[in-house]
């Protein structure tokens, strides 16, 4: 697999913190990634800095994001921005929105072509430090089960956690992953679009306007 070249859209030299630069240089999983079906090198996708007001806590970059170096630069990102009620300009403004996945690198595919889970070593190494640097963000959006488990300390399934969104709102919103693979889930659970998304968009607007 050929490795991506640097992109002008990456945040080098645009206010990245020392911690962000340290994460970007991380190669802890080089051997692990070399043994995956994709046999790729690490490429941490770092997109956060204080004083962001909103934290998007995701899972891990996919292959397209690995190549572009820009988080949620794929159809999942388009759906997520629609859920939030904001455009790309706001979403990628690191003064307002921090995007911190549970693993900063694309984990690779297994032999069946499925996404591998975020390596736990990434979270253990970096996440407490990132959360401390970000400080008290005003709104946290948890995208997918891995983020639910880390930030909420829950062992419940995604549907149960998202259905209990009122227990965490208006400062935290647990969401399913916006992947196209979850389109069937969205059809089976219309309450998500009817109840959760209006409240989420209202909370996003209030934080950004404030």
C-alpha cells in the first residue's frame, strides 16, 4: 500500500500545540500496522487545540482520512455534519471544534477487509493528556461505542446508550457512528432523528453562538 503525501490541509504550522506535535510523531503501532491487510505506516490525524468549545470524540480514522490527513473527510463526516447542523468551515475550525478519536491512526483492515478496532495503547498513551489540555469544553459529542465506553465508562450497547441520551444532555450527546453501514440502524430507530438530532443541533448552536 502506498503511503500518502502531506496535504496542504493538514494543520502543520497553524497553531498546533506541543502535545499535538508529539502525537503526530508517534510510531508506537508501526509493527502492528505493518502486519495488517493494508500494511500501512502510522499517520496520526491530529485536529485539536484549546480553546475549542465542542469536542467530537470519534473512533479512529478510516482509509480515506488516513490518505487525506483530515478527520471525517468522507461520507461519514458529511452525515455527522448534517447531524450537528454545521458546515465544513465551522466543523474544521479548531478554535471551535476539537476532533479527538479513540485512536489517532487508521488501524487497518483485517483479512476480510473489515476495519480493525482502535488500538487500546493509543488511548492509554494519549487521551488523558489530550483531555487535560482541552480543559472544560462546553459540549462533548460521542461518536460510536468506543467513545461511549471511554468517556461514559459504560459497558452498554450503542442503542441503549443513545436511547438514554437525556441522561447526559445538554452537555454530552452519545451518537451512533454516522457510517453508511448504520443506515439500517437509523431506519429501525426513527426516534433518533425525531428526538436526538433536534436537541443536538440546538445544543451545538447555543455553544457556538455563545
